[in-house]
C-alpha cells in the first residue's frame, strides 16, 4: 500500500453532505445517468454539461434508446461538447449492453471496463456511485487532490501512479457510502482544490491532513510532464452560399473529427483571387481569423463568405434552418457557422 488515506474519509464525507451541488444526475443516480454524465464531464465543465445532459436523457432515456439512436441524432445531441468519438463509443457500448447484459449496465467493475469507451475512471464512477461498490474513480481532479494531501511528487501522467492511487483508495472506501466518497473527492477537486489557480485551502476539510499545504508545495503538485508543443496548421474555411442554401461536407472516416459534417475548408491560407479562380463566385467577403485548439494540433483559420452563382457538386446544400435542426458541426468552425446560423438566415 502506498499512502494511507483512511483519516481523510470522514472529513470528505461530512464536507460533501454540506457542500454537494444539486445536479440533475445526482438526484437520481441511475447507472445510465451516471454513465452519460461522466462521459459528458470529461473535458467539459459541470455548468455547461447540465443542459446537454437533460436534452440527452429526454431524447434517449435509456440504454435501449441509445443503442437504437441514429448517428445524426446522436451527433446533434453532442454538438459543441467535442470529442465525438465519446458518443460513438457510447452507442457501441449500448448495443453491447443490450446484447450481453440484458439492457442493464453491469454492476461489475471488470465487465464495465470491457465496454467500448468505458475506462477505469468511468467504470469506477458507475460502480461506486450507481451500485455502491468499493471501486474508486481516479481522474486528473482526484489525482491532484490526493497527491497534494499525500505531498507526493509522483508523475501523475504515469499509468502506474493512477493504478496505485486506485489501490490506496480502494483500501479505504467506506462501506455503504462508496458513491458519496467518490463524489466528495470529485466535488472537492471542482470547488476547493481547484484545477487552475490557487486552491481555497482555508475552506478545505482536510487542510490539517494535507502535506502539500504544510510543506508549502501546493504549486509543485501534481507533477506532470511538460506538454508537447502542438503542430500549427493554417486553414482557409468557406461559408459557401447559393440561393439560400449552404454547403456542408462530410469528413472521412479516419483522423481528426472523423465522419463529422464540416464547412468546406482547405489547407493553407488562400487569397480571394485564388478562390475566385476555382469556384463560380458572385461575391467574396472576408470573415476574419479564428483559432481552434485540438489536443495535438492548432488550426489557425481564415474565413470567407462566398456567394456562388451555382451549386457545386460534392457537397450537401442545406438551408440555415435545416443545418441548425439536423446537422452537428464541430465547435472548431463556430467562428464561421455563426454567419450561417444568424437570425437573418434562419428566417425562412
Ligand atoms: Fe488542496 Fe489546499 Fe485542501 Fe490541500 S489543503 S487538499 S492543497 S485545497
């Protein structure tokens, strides 16, 4: 065993009882709800997830509905959350749950981990929160809080460090309150021992036990390797309009934003004169620059609004209303899709 967290448990639980936020997936922690919310919460703030969660559950209330959902419906429900492979994996997992687990998420950590898109963290969250099993959920927030308490300089990007913390927490999971314990650490990480900026130690229920606080090493823990520099890619993005319809293009099945709808775009920085040579333009208006950051690459974009004299082949041509209702376009293009989805274009 690494670090003994047993003394912290009651302090976490008492604090959680008084400070837990009321969240839609908490009031009724059904396994399906915990699953959906935890997947959404990866890389997205709680406040932003609430609306998405409610809309998702209203449209797809259970595993069966998710397993049978059309891809475009799913992507539309996910539009703006990014990392679309997450929702695609959820559908694959739902199909497996229907086939192999009678439509119910298994109450078993290993069986959960065997489902597409469910890793150790999500499996631990579902197992402990929905089923009360003594399985910890260790993500970046939990690592930050617990490594500070332990005053540990372990590199939290290492799999073995995560695994060891899971073991340490599993050893102290309080019988009958496993879900609360899991959520109390997550909640403390979100509200007190915050990810960016100075933690609010004076409000922390485990301050007296926190080595990083006492040893003045808070700003050095958690230890993570320096992030690799992202590749910068110049792109030119086109809002192409012809007779009130706008061009959409479907990306290929592999790579970045695989299989998603996008605005037409090309590598490099094209000049208006070059564009006019290759498409039948009536007018060209520059829409300015925008940047979108993916995990390994940054797009530095320049946008143009092109009014065309004829529809080009190779694209889907849709009205603004159809796009807003049925098509999920990744947030990478939001600086330019707003020119399609403006009120003027939606008045049909
Ligand atoms: Fe985090 Fe401060 Fe609490 Fe330590 S005392 S766990 S650094 S908030």
